[in-house]
C-alpha cells in the first residue's frame, strides 16, 4: 500500500544546490529490527538517518534538530505515530516537515492520519521502490542513490 497526499510537497523548497545536501530522515519505529532495516535502506539511498524507538523520543529529536522528513510507525509506546504527527503539524515551527506514517495494521488509520496532517502512508511490508517514491515525492530527487536492495 502506497498513498501520498501531495498538497504539502509544493511547500518543500527544492533547488539545484540543495541536491548536494544530505537529507536528514527521522525514523520513529519501536521494532528494533525494522528500525535498523529502514535506516540501512535509507542510508543506502544516501540519506542521513536518526532512528528512535518511540514518538516521544521523536518529538525530542524534532525539537533539538528538525529533520527533513519523519517516517513513523503508528503503534509505538509513549506517543504513537498519529499523536506524533498531530503535534508536529500543530506547531508552526515544524508543520512543514513531511510526515509519513508506516503501518502493518490496516487501512482504517488512513483517515485519522489524513485528519492530523500526514503527508503519506506506507503499508508493511513495503519495497525500496515504495520508500524511494515517497521520499522523491515529498523531498525531490536530490540525494537519492540507486540501490540493489528491493524488499523491506
């Protein structure tokens, strides 16, 4: 499942000189194996990754050093993905950060995620192509390298 809400994408500045800047992705995922896999895939695409195990740690990281994009699981301890997204989008200082909600739970959360401002949704399992497509749609093509890996 791959679903993008692109109204927000036009708010992301993308100039030629930014293509050389290494984009920073914040991964919020409570499953350590999935967190490690997503980070490895994104790093293979030439992206800088910061991975945390719950939504509160993600909020702390956003406050300390806002990322270019947040990739968040829905079901996490302390603060879940929906609440993380709601808080990021409610803050004028961070609302332009694209948030991608990732879930293996099902379609029922897409409406709630859209209501709180999620920019895209991705189901588990997903492919590297899905991940690349979402990042390209939300941040532009810069910084992405080709990779041989295809399944996450």
